[in-house]
C-alpha cells in the first residue's frame, strides 16, 4: 500500500502532524484515543479516494508534538479549527471515530459554517456514557500505568490519554440542541458506549441521523462494509 508522507504545521503551542492525499471536496479524518492518522490510511487511499482527505494526529498522539500535562477534548477540537485556518480550509466534511467522534460533536457545535457534514462513530459526551466494563478496564489500565510511572517508565502520554477517556467532553444538551450542521452518528451492536447514551445524544441534535451497525464492536465498526457504504451515501446525499 502507498506510503503517505507525514506533514506538520505549527499551531500556537503544537506541531500538528497529518497526512493528505487526493483531490476533490475536503474531508477530515480524526482517529480515536491512542490512535494516529495511520488508522484511516485505507479510508484515504481506497474508500474515500475521490476526496481531498486530511488525517490528523490529535494532540498527544502520533507525530504531533506539544508540551502538555493534561489533554481535553475542547483543546483538541480547537487544534482542528486552527489547522483548518492555517490550511485555508473553509468548507469540509469530517469522519471521526471514538474520541475523534467527541471532537466531531465539538466541531459541529463550534463551526457549522466550516463543517457541512459530520460523521461521529461511537462518540460519547459523558465518561459515564461508556459501559461499566469499559470504564472498569480503563481505570485498571490507568492504575497500572501510574504504578509503572513511579518506577521511571516514560508513559506520561499514555496516562494523559487514558485520563482523557475518564473525563466529560464539556458538551451540554443545550450545545447539542443548537447544532446547525448535518450530523450522522453510527454505533456498533457491541459498543463500548451504551446504546442509551448514543440515543440520548442523537435525540438532542436537530435532524440527526443515527444508525446501529450490527455484527461488530467498538473496535471493528469503522471497517465494516456497511459502515463505509453508509458514510459514502451520506456524504453524497
């Protein structure tokens, strides 16, 4: 498969890394927690090759470089907006997964004039929207990471990422109700986000399209043929 060049742009206090390829309408791709732009490589080269795609490394992830002691969804979403400004992107669609889906909702709240269509795959606005098993696993992993940190392991970025998953996004119901752009939410039959929370989010967004993708889980949903076809059709509609 073609190797995509890692590019960087200086934005305030971060060097934000990304890959770009293709021609056509702008399409931003935002990965999940502990991921990177490589997660969407097949999206860029195959599934959405007729778009000009930009796959970003979120703050604290991949090749992006910043001096953080804490991560927040709000800050990460501002990085996306600053990237668009620096890159001259004034109109785009976005496909975002998991933690990236949380950023997608922030983008829909903050900049409907830029983002005409927003696809959020398995987002959550509240940490409590995750399943009990997911929360337990995150907390246990975080405890182990912090113990290793005490012995000098260089895992501060990992700790910040996992702490992020235990924080709320800051997006309120009032924010969701005021969204003026088109939003689609997809979630897996066996997701790490509860169906109740997904449906609560979608019920607050005017005109939101929501769809459950069966026979998959939180980790496999982005690569299901049904997921890809649903998104392709939505972006063309």
